[in-house]
């Protein structure tokens, strides 16, 4: 059974997508969708990274694009100091 929700994706363009979610009552992952697994270097035993092991209760690749969102024009944002530049010793009230 699918448990669908709407999310926003940002690559390659902002798009609303419909995606599957993990089963909230899953006994294996407790609704998280999987487990992080830390692993170490074989020779030194030092920490080498973390891998994500997805739970079989959902498919994280199951998603459908619904609506591409329009691109907003880039604006030059300039900060204008309302007090004209430096600091003031006046109280803010």
C-alpha cells in the first residue's frame, strides 16, 4: 500500500513531486525508512564513513513529478542601512 505525500524537489529545477513514505508502524525501521550503518577502515579500525541501508517497507526511488515551479528572477539584494552607516548610541525605542 502506498503512503503518498507532496514534497518539493530542487534538482534540476524546483518541482512539486508526489513521493512514497515509509510505513509508520514498521517494526524494522520504526517509520524512519532505514538505518544508518557506520563502518571503519579494515586495517586501522578507524571510522571511515556511514552508509544508508533502506528498509524494504518503502521504495525511496518511487516518485512522480507533478508540477514544475517557475524560476524566480535573480535580484541584486543590497542592504540599505536606515541609520546612514555607523552605530548609534540612541536607544531602540
